[in-house]
């Protein structure tokens, strides 16, 4: 038995499109992992500095943008200052847009409440270098303004002046933050990840090397609930749930049919042998 | 995003998704556009943020120490001349040596020692014991110096169950991740482009 796979694509597409057009308002439960990240940011003092690293490619934007926005909303709402940077080339422009967009919504002033350092290649060298001097790694910001001409950056020498590093990532970058910033300089790390990466970082959270993980669109939706906002993460959860349900149902049906066919073939073969 | 930008993005998205029906010229065009843009963007940003401020400007300013990375970088390209290709091994040796020197101690500490410490120090809880059993049985599954017979066989079998749970969880998260990407594109098409839903 053969099913045209385009039928499966159509079912998944419908499961996504219909709840986007007609929201169901399905409940979203907040997990302990997300709550831990939220509470860690709550414990930061006002005026402390969070370093937000856009360690992802443009292709994962639908997942990482809600995550970055949720973290930035929380930071700006609590008057926590933000220093943005990118260790992936594609993340550089994306991070620039997201940071300026969110800062504008919260009436934050560039250079005082936030700054954007831009991109550096060779993430190992960049992460290690910032442990000694961020100015050495980023002599200017993304717009070529000298480091020392930016009031916020003048106060920051190295990780000692950073309260928390948040790596918004779609790959293995948080591992490098752990190896070179956490293990070597004791810098606290939080990872905001695409869902596909979550299981890979569970051991690091368990070992206390990463203080918390925020995973995928679901993680962003949970964070938005804690913030009392309704944004991209929460909006997509109906579609996410229905798509998962449709995939699970198709897997069950596929297995039942395959099992039935196998039994039928075995019965036919047994009948053939006995005759 | 401007209206023209939204239309270009929407048409590129539809061109990529058209592959789900069958391969076609629109998909190919969008694919090549993506590859070209990615390479061009990476090149420009590397020149703008690295080569120009980190190498060219210091050299023009009289920083002679930058001649060393310039020469090493140049030697990397010399492999394009087959007769002189051997010279490219010098910068490669520097790169591999420095990379190994920096990464081996860091990886050993973060990925092995700290992980082992966390595994062993947590055995007073049920989850800690489950974790410890998982680590030991999975490692024993990959012990290839002895045939998996006798006691080793059931122990390694337990390791495979742990791995299957991991694979299942990872697959579930992968599905979730891919569906999230689809949702993002559909929100763009229905919201920014067709304006059927609020953004």
C-alpha cells in the first residue's frame, strides 16, 4: 500500500493554517525549565547587564525571534541593560533589527540602556577574548562607533561586569559558551534554543553548567505567559498542538496499517505452505 | 518590511514550498538565490567587520605585526597553485595546533570532567540513580573490546533502551522545531502578506 506523501503535507499544512485563521485558545502549561529562566532574570538587579548573543542563522528566525523577543521584553521591562552581539554572520543583521525594534518599543536609549557589538568570526577566540577584554574583541560597535564612545560599554571590561549571558542559538554555540566562558571564567549562561537542540543541552543544565534552557516556540509561549504578554509564541501554540496531534495520529495509523499488512502477508504465506 | 520586500519574501517562500509538490524551476531559482545571498552576505560582513578593521586599517596605520596573519592567510590560498600547494600546510599547522591547544583542555573540563562529576554527585536521588545507570549501560554498549555475551549483554541492552528514549525525545523535539518553522512562514504569508490574521 502506498500513500502519496503530498497528502501528508496537505494534512500538516491544514493543521497549521486552520488554527492560525481560527484560534482555538488551547491552554499552554508553563514548565519548570521556563520558569527557572524567568526567575533567574527576575533575580538580576536593575541596571545589571545581560549579554545577548545571536548565535543562529536566518533560517531559524521563526523559532529564535520569539525567544529573543521574550528575553528582551523581560530585560527592558526590568531596566536590565543589554549588550547584543552575534557569533554567526547571519545572526548579525537579525540581532541588530530585533534589538533596536524591542528597545524602541520600551523607549530605551542606545548607548545607555543597550548596545550592539555586531559580529565576530572564530567564536572560540571571541568568547575567550571577551573573558579578558571585550574592547579588544570589539573595538567598535556594529555601526563603527568606538567602544569607549558608548557610555554603557565604557562600564564593561569583561565577563566580570556581565550578569548573565543568553545565547540565542540554533546549533552548538552554547557548548562553546560553556567551555570557554562558564568553565574558564565562571560566567553564568542561559540558552534560548530551537526545540531540536533542547535534548542536547539537558545534561549541561543537569550539571549546573547552564543555568536554564528556553526551548523553541513553546518555550517562548510559556515565557510570554509569565510576562503576561500575548505575542508570536503564544499565537503559534494552537497550530503547534494541532500539527503534533495530526502527525501522531498519522504515525499510529501508519503503524496499524503496516502491522495489519504484515499479519495478512504472514497468514497468506502460512496458508500457501500448508496447502 | 516594505511592501516590495514582503512580496519578494512571500514569492520566495512559495517557490521553496513548491518543491513539496515536485521539483521545478521556481524552486531551483529560489534555492540558488538563497545560496548566492548567503555567500554574498557572509563575504561582505567578513570583509566589513573583520578584514577591513582588523587587518587592512592596522596595516595602513603601520602595525607591522599584522603582516604575520596576512602572510599566513595568503599561504592558505597558495594551494590554488598546485606546485606550491605544500606551503599551505604551514598556516594549517598553526591553525590546528592552536585550535587543539585551546580546545582540548576546555572540552575535557566541560564535556567530560564536569559531566562526570555531576553524574556521580547526584546518586542520592532517584533521578540521579536513573541517570547513573543510563550513563554506565550506554557506555558499556559502546565497549567493543569484548563480545557482548554473558552479563555484558543484558547490561548493554539496557543501554540501548536509554538511547531509544533519547532518540524518541530528540525526534519529538525535531518535529516540534520543524513545525515551528512552518508556523513562522504561514504566519508571515497569512499575516504580513495576505493580511488575513493580525500580526
